C-alpha cells in the first residue's frame, strides 16, 4: 500500500478532538485521522441497518431480551472506560 501526504485545513475544535483521541489511544495523530476516514467509508448501508433492525425485532418478539438496567450499566461501563 502506498501512502499519500496531504495537507488538511481543520477547525481548531476538530484538531483538538483528534489530538485528544490520539493521546487517549496512545497513537499518532495520522493514525487517528486515517482510522476516522476509514470509519467514514465503513458506515453501514441503509439495507444493513434495516436488516439489523429486523433481526432485533425478531429477537425481541421471541423473548430474547435483556433487562434495561443491565444494558444501561454495560453502556455506562463502556463510556467510563473510554473516558479514562
């Protein structure tokens, strides 16, 4: 894979967020920017989103559910882990 060097004009706010993400992940700024751009292109299609929603609905109707308190606690733990 070849690489290309480019110049970006970023707002101070975006640059700060990228730098914070790089520090938090102990990565270089170019790696974080590259990952962000890759994530942009990896967004699910409308059909993939609808398929996921259909599957979730089928699971819910089949009783394959978890208590909301459990899910919220898991999400809070993930957020806490990402902030440290």
